[in-house]
C-alpha cells in the first residue's frame, strides 16, 4: 500500500491517519501491525483503530526526526500488513504487578505479543486511576486463571482516552506550524 497523509494534531499528540482505502486493505478493523517506510524511513508500526473504520498511530519525536515529518507537509507511506507483532512497552504499574505475581507473570510471558497488546489496550482505556488499578488486578486474576486475553471490549474502537471519546478518535486538526 502506498499513500500520502498529513500530520494531524489532537491535544498534545501528533498522529498520522491512514486513508480509509488503505485501512480497508488491512486484515483487521481493530489493531493491526504494518511494516514498511515512512518518508523512506524503515519502520514497524502498530496501528490503532479510529472507531470509524480506519487506523492511525502516534508519531513520537524520534519518528518525526528520523522520517522528516514536518508541520504542514505530507508524509509518504509504503506499508504492508505484518504478522510479526512488536513487543509492547509495559507500563511501570503493570510491570510491578506482574513482578509481584509469579503465576500471572508466567502466562504473561507465554502469550503472544498481540495478546499482550490487547491486555494493555484494555488496561489503559481509562483516564481514571482507580479504574486502571482495578483493571490491573482483574488482569492478574484472569491470567492466573489461564485466560490469555481480556474479554468484553470492542477491538475496533479507539482505546486511547487522551485522543478519543466513546471509542472514536477525536477529530484532529491539520498541523500548520
């Protein structure tokens, strides 16, 4: 898939959103992983669903610099779906909880990276710290019971509370400066 897109902004986040035509070629309306190039810079990216049938991802400062992503410009992406999921970065609170529970941690290290991404999406899909702590407790309990994935959440919705509302990506603005 080859396409152009523009950097967008939601709050303090810079994102790139795939055109719906590109997202339609992905194997899932939910989270997906692609690899290829962004302005010629080789990368593997985990895409989040936007809750509207397309996908997006956050552009951190390292990627902005490496791929030459500039405000007001366009970005050329050449990507293809990948079956190889990268390891997610485990937040400190979950890492601490897993370290304190060897039985839950034993299954955590056995499940696939994609399953770990699902757990993290479910845990982080709240701005409320109390809810997040409770989800970590539930995750440990379910892992100890042998459950490899969280249940009962729609994988096609956006789970980043800072950039979404009711599972749908907030409408971003074009970056002009």
